[in-house]
C-alpha cells in the first residue's frame, strides 16, 4: 500500500525537533496497533478510490450516453440476459453500474463530510478560543448558545437548517445548492463539541507562563490566541475532528436517506441506499447492499481510527 | 434550593423564547407562503385575498405578537400543504409517535439494565464478551441501516412482521388512537420499536455495566460479602440500587433524543407519527408544520431536561455541584 501512503499529503510544516520527535512517537504507537493500521488502510483505499473515481470507475454513471436501459437489474458478476455485459457489483434499475455509482457517491459523501467537519472545526475552535481567552460577556453568550444547541440532537438541528435553507433558495437552484446546504447544516450542527473542548483547554493554557510572557512582550490578543494557545490545544481538536468525520458522514447519509439531502441527480451513499431500499422487496438486493456496506466500512474504520488517535495523543495513557 | 429552581426555570423559559423567535423568523423570512398555497393558476386578486386572510399584510411586530399569542394557545395556523390546522394534524399524529417512543424507551431501559447487570456480573464470561462486542457494532450502525436490516430479515426473507405502517388502530376517548389493542397493531410495533430502542439500549447497557463495576469494587460490597450475604442480595439490593441514579438521569435525557430519532425510524417504516410529518414538511417547505414541530419538541426537550435536573438535585446531594458528565450525543 505504498501508493496510499504517498497519496496522503504529508503535513507541510517546518520540521522542528519537537515535532519530529512527536511524529516518531506517533508512528511508533501506530505500528503497534493492528486495528488502527487496518482501519487506516480501509480509509486510505476508500478515499483514494473516491478521489480517483473518474479513472477507477469502469463507467461514468452520470453520462446518459454510456447507459443502456437493457442492462438494468443485472445481478453482480453475472452476464446480462439481453446484452451479455457483466458488471462486478451489478446494475441498478437504469442500468447504471453499482460499483461506479458507489465510487462517485462516496466522493460526495466524503466531500460533504470533510467540508462540514472543517466548517464546524474552524467555527468551534475560533469561538472556543474567544470564549476561553476573553471571558466575560463574550464567553457567556457563546457558551449559552452552545448550551441551547446542545439541548437538541445534532441531526435535528441539521434537518432544521436544511429545511430553512431550502425555503430560502429558489426552487430552480435547490438541486445545485443541496450539497452546500448539507455542508452548512451539518457543519453548523456540530461546532459545539469543538468550542467546548477548546474553551476548556484555553482556560487552562491562558494562565501558563508562556502566555503571560507573550502578553508581557506585547503581542496582540489575536496573535496570542492563534500563535501561542492554538498549537497547544490542537490535539483534542484532532481527535474530535476524526470522530466528527464519521458522525458527519453518517449524518449526511441519514439526511440523504430521509430525502432531505443530496438529490438523486447527485447521489451520495445515503441517496443510493434510499434508491436501493425500493428494490429490496423485489429481490434486487445488491442495489441496496453494496452502498450500505461501503458506508458501514467507511464509518466504522474512521471511528476505530479516532479511538486509536484518542489514546495515542493522550500522554497520560502512554 | 429555591434559588436554583428559579434560575433553572428561568433558563428553560429563555430557551423556549429563543426557539420561538427562530420559529417565528421561519414564518416571516422563509419562502412565500402565498406562492406555496396557490397553484400555477392564480390571479393578483387571489394573491391579495390570501395575503389578507393569512395576515401577511400586517407589519412585523404585529405579526410577531399575534404569533406568540397564537402559539401560546397551541395554534400554528394552517398547513401550507394540507390546508388544515397544524394543531389538528399534530394531535392526530402524536399518539403514534408517543406509543412508539414509549415502547422503545421501555425496551431500552429493561433490556439495557438487564444486559448491563449481566455483563457486569459475568464480566469474564463468553456471553458477556459477545454482547459487548455486538454492542460496539450496534453503536456504529446508523439507525436507518438497522431498520432496513430488520425489514430485510423479518419482512422480506421471513415474512413474519409487516414492514410499514401502524397496523389496525383503535380510537380511544375521542382523539387518541392506539395500536396496542389489535394483533396487527402490536405486530407492526415490534420492528420500529427495536430499531429506535437499540441505540439507547446499548448506551444504557454500557452505563449500567460501568457503574456496576465501580460499585462492586467499593468497600461496602466487600463488607456485605464478608457478612456472608448471598450474591443475589448483594448484586440486586446493594449494588443495583446505587447504580440507578445516573441511569435514571441519562434515561430521562435520552427520552428527548428518542423522540427526535423517531424521525428516522418513522421514515424507514412509514410510521404515521409526527416525525414523518416533519420530514414531509421539510421536503415541501411547509413552514407552519416545521415551526409547530420545533415548538412541540422544544417544550418536550426543555421540560424533560428541567425535570431531570431537578430530580437529580433532589435524589443525589453529592452531585449538586457538577453535572456536566451526563451530557452526550
């Protein structure tokens, strides 16, 4: 799997001595955790396959020219009764290759998941830093809002944001905007975790000597927050981000499955499962089964990776 | 104590006020209800007339006041899609959701506590380990996949249980409908209840197990053993009693998420409850239904949280200072 290893971009940071040591420690604990290695392998293969979907996929499922309705409902691995063509994981009702739709669907699932977590992370870290460092009214307002939002399950908040955004966008743009609305909805429903943890860590860090020193030197509050405190509270953020990614992918799949997410013209894994569910009763199990399996593998491996990361980044557990 | 109660109640009212503002803003700024209610064939006069009937020609503060007034009385106007009073539609759908939530909650509580005790007492047993591993998989499975899996197994392959709907329902006292009294109603309830309850069950099971293991390690259990009490007496009379305080709280808080997650289960099984109504409302941008659902569920959530907080305060004096640990997803 040297291919996957080189494809994941190495962090472009100046190789300070501390960071190098941290990295080697990190890698050491990685090599000792077979579950983490397998999970990483699964995630790497899936992400790579999704990124390279146009190259890997045997068909372009969204190009009507390559579709043949006669190929519809071909079971996996068997040649079609009319055309004699055979598909690895079978075809759906419109003759689309299930393997290809999964690859393209995973692209959308991963894109929405990554973007939503990025949004939640930036927002949460920023608000958490502000609340923790400034205190006073800023803190009260931010944390009150967080508390209110935490009263409601994230998926409900995401649904509500999706519904409101859908109402605001004009009907002719709804399908195009759906993906961005999804990112916004899931991202905004998920920032609280980041804000709470970062605030907690900031409260501890801001009384340490290096922060006092930076303040004495006359650095601006913004610089102290981003340059001094932020690097020291980043470990828990990374752990939450990994677990949030699995949650975001599941949330996206759930919303799409419920019909309030990615549209059938741009199906994500959730949309594919929604489509596949219709054919469960008539015996075309593969249209449902393979997207569901992919989603499960993706979510489970990211979760396991997050579990390992939490232990690996926790100095008390070493 | 009194100051705490007052502060907590004031907080709850504030939350409801904020949610009310969100709900009203939805009415005011999202979409054009007139557009949604009238079809393609419409005249300017139709639009004006409808605008007047709906009160959309009034200024913002007037509309807000009227909204608050009406919402307090449980009146959320007409559904854009069905043209009927939202309160009526909600009331019609509520029994289905509450029955489902009740059965799932009961299942989660009974199953969770029983399995939790079992896995704690037989910690090293094969069955306990198998249950723990299974529960990990259960937590990673999205709710809707569990539902689909159950439908595939028990409806498609085995044909034992219905895959959608509520079965035959009986009317009770005017507005309540129940599926408890007919065989088909009970049968239809099984799969959705398991789907909805499974996640909470694993959660409660793990909680009970951890708490049990903690308690079983304490001195007073050791003394009880030294006194020669039987295992049954120790496990159930001494240990379990002290495990239940956090379980009650978490269960209370989870009740809210059961009602929210019912949205997913209801969609999978086409269960005619308020969750399915909400999803349909989002798809058709039916703002009054969305707003009313939001208010309804907020009142439930905030009410449950308030009661649980106050109960906690009353039950366990040790934990009066800090109770952030109970918060989870």
